[in-house]
C-alpha cells in the first residue's frame, strides 16, 4: 500500500472546513459560555485591566506573525530534506493562522472566566472577527499561494 498525497482540491476543501470549525465554531461556543455562565458562579475577583490590554495587544498582533512563518516555509520548500507540496504547505500555513486567530477568542474567554465581566470578553470579538474576515481562505488566495510556490 502506498501513501498518495491528497489532491490540492481536497486540501483546499479541508482548509475551508477547518476554517468553519475553528473560526466560527469555537467563537460561537465561547460566546455561548459567556452568555450561559452567570458571573456569580465565577470565582474570580476580577482581572487587572493591564492584563486585558496585554491580551488584546497579543491577540491583535499574533496572527500578523504568520506571513513571516509563511515566507520561511516557502524558502525551505525546495530543500530536499523537507519535500512538501504547495497545497500541503497552504494547509499548514492556514492551520497556523487559524490557530493564532482562534487564540484571540480564547483570550476573551479566559478574561471572562477570570473577571466574570462579559463586556471584557466582548472586547476580543471585534479583533477576532476582523482577523477572521481578513484571513478567511478563499480560492483566489489558494491559487496565488500555489503560484507563489511555483515561483520559488
């Protein structure tokens, strides 16, 4: 039995499915937890405002590191020690990007669980939504990525 790599179309479809699960599913679950949990049931005595701002800054800038990692991956792609198809690299880059975006929502949930204040959790949602919209995988991005890989 031989291992055959997945076709680019299947890998693109997998990224789209992962995007729905990671960037729609988890934020929805976090939001529902924030709505369903009563602040009285949370043991926290509040959270330092500085911590909230640090997490907002980390959440807002975290996904911006992914293009740097992408360039590094493209530079390594052609080396014989790391053979990888362009579509597999696209999947890897997008999973990394979606994980960084998903972390924004998790930061918001953590702040809510520590503070019991739904409003503080809500600060993180616009940041996550903007990154989700900007980074959502589409066919044009996939095709451009494949062309970029061919040029390297």
